């Protein structure tokens, strides 16, 4: 991630989640019930390894000292970590160490309520909650793909610019600082046309 940050001149944002498929953890012989605490310590380790100078850490999963890593993030920047999830544990994780929150498949009303929970947890940690980005992900229905009923809450159809704008504005009013559009298609021309539409018809409204 630090190498990519150097190559992109400081444009990297790292998304982190604990995972929600138990079979994946079984395949790797990792404890499903400890995924939260392992993730928390992993984030702490990343922060220490990315910081200037040698790193040291003492925890339940890892212990090391005088460890040098290279490269560091671009120009000594704090590489942002956006944390995904819609659980109390995820909200606390964002409030403790997250630079951003990244949910999906929730309504604008839920977004506003949960964002306030995160800000409250941040204040408990002595952090300024205004520095935490709130990013909503939208699914764009391409190739006539079916989506679940839950995903429909934040799904918009390709080409329906008015619907896209309405959804974006509702989450903007709910406190979103960023949007991510999930484009799921195997057809490059479909992806390219959709990106052009977003750039021309949606993006100018949110500069």
C-alpha cells in the first residue's frame, strides 16, 4: 500500500473490513470470533510501520521492535484508512482509529443515524469527528444483473441520471462526504460508457 501511495503521489485510501464469510476464515484456519480484535491490532501495526523511523509493537498477535520498512507513504502523509461495516463494533473501530467510514446497502436516514454514532465514539476517544470522512457506496445495475432486496436501497439503474442525483443528494444531506459507485460488468464498453455518464452528468453537481 505504501508503494502504491508513492506511485500515485499520495492518492491511496485503504479500505478495511473484518469480513463476513465464515468459510473464508475456515479455509485459512483463522478464528472467526477473533476477526475483530485481529483487525484492530492489524490497523495499529500498519500505522506503526508507516510512521517515520523504526517501529515497535507489543500485542496479542504480533510483537516486534526496531523494525525498518520502506517505502513509507508519500511525503510522510498519514495514509487514510476507511473502515467498512454497519455494526456497533465497526462504529467503535471508526471512532477509535478510522479516517473514514464506508457502509453499503443502507438508507439515507440510517446513514445519518449511524454517522452520528461514529462521531460520538470519536469524541469519547478525544478525536475531532469532523475529520472523519463518511463515504457511501452505490451499486449501479449493469448487464441486467440481479441485486438483493437489501442492495436495492442503494442501487440505481444505469442511465437514470435523475435517480442518481436524487440518491446522491439524499446522502449528501445525511452527511456523506464521498460517494463510491460500484460498477459490476464484464463488458468494457458498458463500464466506459457508464463512467463517461457519471463524469458528465453527475459529478459536476457535487464539486
